[in-house]
C-alpha cells in the first residue's frame, strides 16, 4: 500500500451485533503493513437504519485501530448516526478529524498568519 493512499473501510447495509468481529478483522487487514500512525477512516454513507449494533461496531473499530497504533474517524455519517453517537458520548471521539503531526485538529479557530 502506498503511504499516500487513504485507509478507508466502507460499511453499509444493516449492521447486526455479530458483524463487529468481522469488521474489526477487515480493518486489521487493511492496516496490516500501513505506515505507523497512518489515519484510518470508516465511510458510513451506506449504513441502513443505524442502531446500537452499528454504534458498538464503530466503537470496536475505533479500539481496534487504536490498539494497532492508528487514529480512526467516521465520515459521511447521516444525522441519525450522528445523533446516536452523540447520545452515547462517542461523537467527539469518532466524528472529529484525527490529530495531525502538529497536535492540532482541523477546524480550529486560531488565526492564520497574514490574516486579520
């Protein structure tokens, strides 16, 4: 895998509780051989009726990536998934961009040099 290729796991359909171990295995396989600390992303655009099983799977994916030394975020989360992640207290962990090497996150309000 090229160091510049994004590491993306696409999840879709209806996630059942039994799907979490399979998804974690797929993520671990994607991260195998990736550059240390390379960011991983879960694309949740194709999720259907996300429920607590989907939230559990995303939390497990986050833990799997973290255990392997990679930050993980979720992108393309629909409002219903965002609401569930907020309800269970995982929105800040899963929906925010990973820290860049400088330790700052995207979207900060710090002024840019040369701007007023």
